[in-house]
C-alpha cells in the first residue's frame, strides 16, 4: 500500500456550494450502501428492523460521512477499526476486504459484524475506507441470542471474534473463514446471506467512491475532507459558545443483573468551557468491569457520551471527526464504562449501560441551563426486542432472529414532546419496528396484542414517550425468548422537574391465562399456546408537569395518552365532562400543588 500523496501545497479551495454538493454525493454513497443491505439482507434484524450502519472514513482514520446510521455504531469505533486494519495488514491492496467484530479493537460488540474495504486507486494509493456494519441475529454465542448479559467472560459468551480478519483478497473469498462461520452459526444460510449483503454493501461503497473520484478527482475529495472537518468544527464551536460555562454531574443505575447483583451505578460529569470552546465528559469515576456481558466496549463508551452531547446542543452540527474535535471523553482502562481488557464480555455493549451513559450525559447538560439536554429515553431490551429461537414445525428448520415489535419511550426535549418510537438513545429512532404480519409469516409465532400504555410517558412540560405492551407466543412448537430488560427497578429519569417514565415488566401467561412475573434477564422457554408479555419503559419528562399547557394535557387525554386521573394528579389539570379544561379549577389546583411541594421538607 502506498501512502497518500503529500497535500500540503494543494491550492484547491472549495466554496460553500461545492462543499454541500460533494457532501450530498458522499451521503448518497452511504445511502446506496444502506439500500443494498436493506434489500439483500436475509435476517429480519436487517431487512425488517434495519439494524445496520454504513460509513466512510479517510485514509487517516477520520469519520467523514454518515447517513441515517445508528449513532451507537459509528460516532467512535470506525476510526479505531480502520487503524486496526492497517496495523494488522500494512500492505493493503485493491480487492481486499476484512471482517471485524472485536470489541477490543474498536468494534461496538461481537454481534455487529463489520466489513471494511480500503478504497485504493490504480497506483496503489489508499484514499478512503468504507465500512458496512450489520447486526447478526446469531453470532455464535453459547445460547441462541445476540445479547448475552449473563456471560461471565468472552469464553462463556461464545461469540466468534474477528479482529480485522481478511475475508477477501483480489475480490475472491477466503474460504477458510467462510467455512468456520458456517460451521459455528446455528442458521448458517441466514448468516451467509447477511454476510453477502454486508460485503456487497461495502463493495458498492468502494465502487461509488471510485466513480466520484473519476468525476472530481482524488485531490478534490481530500480537500473536501479537510474543509468539511474544519467547517464542522466551526459549527460545534459556535454551538458551544452559546452554552453557559459550568460543570454538572448526573448519576443513574442499571438494574441488578446476573454478575451485577446490586446493579451498576453510573456517574457522568460534564464540563462545558465556552471560551475554549470545549465540552468534556468524564466517565472515569465508575466501577471496574463486571463478570457479565453488560460492560461497554471502548467504542460504545465513548460513543454513548458523544450521543448525549450531540442530542443536547445544536442538532444541525454535522457528526464527524471535525465536530468531534471539540468533544473530549475521558475513559479509564478496566472500567465497565471505559476500556475493557480481554476477556471481559461486552456482549450487550450497544444498549443497556450505553443508554445509561448517554442519558446521564444529556441530563447533566440539561441541568446546566434551560433549553439544553434531554430527559432519559426508555431502557431496553424487553422481550418485545428479544431473540427468538426454535425449530419451525412447518419446515423442520431451526430459526434464530431478534424481534423489534414494540418499543417506545422517547425522551422529552426542551421544547418538544418525545419521539415515540425512538427505541433507545443509541438507535435514535432509526431502527424500524417489525411488521407483525411478516413475522407471523416467517416464524411459528402469533401476536396477541400490541399497544401503547396509557400514563407510561414521563410527565413534564414536554412529555416522555409511552411504553409498549406486547404479547406473543409460539404456534405448535417450543420457542425460546432471550432478553435483557433494564428499567424494572430504575425507570428512565426525567429532568428539570420532569417525572420518570413507566417501569418495565415481563410475564408469562399459561394455558389458563394466569400471569407469572419472570426475571428481567433470562431466556424463557414457551410451550405451544403459552405467551410472554412484554411491558417496555416509558421515557422521562422535561420540566415541571405544572408548566405544560393545559389544553395540550386535555388533548393528551382525548387521544388516550394520559388518563383524566393522571391529568389531574400529575399535571394539575381539571377537565370538564366534554374533556375541555376547567380553567378556574385548574388554576386553583396548580397553585395548591405548587404550594404543597414548596412546603414539603427537602431530602
């Protein structure tokens, strides 16, 4: 591999229009990559839920372009993975492709299989790298699940780990690696289809970048990267200069799980320095890693904090290596939300603890000043997003797939109610929810009920999103459902006087219709006609509920989001029989509630 040409004397300068056009063309390349994965992926977690991301990084390992990706996949990690690829394979050649899923070398968690393809010109110069990351329904874990919170270490977890392993050379497969995967995964033909889809996505990116370079020239693309990073940094600097200076700390706690019987406390400290300008997020004052799969990979720890920052200030700032120059995340080696050492398990790194970090970061920023930050999104992963497995009696074939059939719990923002179907902070609403009908066609499963839960959204001046009730079970076979449901004890927090969202719960329903509560982290085996009931968390509210426009509360009641009882007790709104606001009674009640709360002794 030849090094990129020296560019110090380059005289190319792009104007704003040219920057915008090239940026859109790069975003279009990422979109084409994503469409390839969506349309050709074989598992439901890809072709229904869209749990994948496609990005472009520079030859210097800087995140350049993303488009409709899952933030937890990409804000940090692609840079480390690109460096790892070059470290392990210093002689990159056109036609190479590398499979990477190691959480110890920059990947998010083992279930996210990433294909890296270096984009190399006719002279052997490496210009960019494209990455296509696709969540696997089965990654070889010791039990059929993509998330294994109970794993004591990576050996107990069982996932195959590929630290930038070459899977194609001169555009031809390295069949040894292919055979290894096909022998290890429970549904090899499903993995093979997803592998081809991910590889095809990366090759589309490679081809389209070469076409773009033929049009504008490699040097113009490198000039664009430098100017785009500088522009993005200036946008972030401008956003930070508007913020008040200060330090704020937010704490939260993950529920007790196997390997963490007392739960996992998380502490996030945010420092904003508008004069520099810089924002720092400190995660070092947190516990060591736990003997379970909840520990964060380095990529997810840093990314989770960055998500909290990007969500909390100006949402129009481009997320890339330029704007990230103004964000400093402090991590500690050996911490559960820091930099893990092998063989620590990071099986669940993209969700549970990552959500706690991202939400706490956003809440810490919210406490610095009105108009910034967000409340907490709903905790996951409830059974409605669990991994189902079994043998389909219609085909006598095994199946493994993650469901995305019911999550809400969006966080309230300073000026807007929550985005209901956000799922969790790491996905930011960009994973789709499954079609019930398609799932019933694909698997021996029947869904009995799916609906939003009244009063489950955190009350506030702006309201948190509702949780979901989902009930389903197998038809004519046994079915295992593996899940890692946080938020049963420590529900998603509100901020600036907003209330917490509703807590999670999960039950089984037997043949007589009796409900039995089950553990928050387990694999439940259902017999035919038995069901599992999933209750997902609601999101937290922002600001005092007594400040919410009474007419909006009345509309919430009319539309079925809030009950008349909670409109009165949480929001202080009295409604007439026709659901209009009793203005006089509402003013009196709100005044009474405020005086009662102000007179109450502080903790």
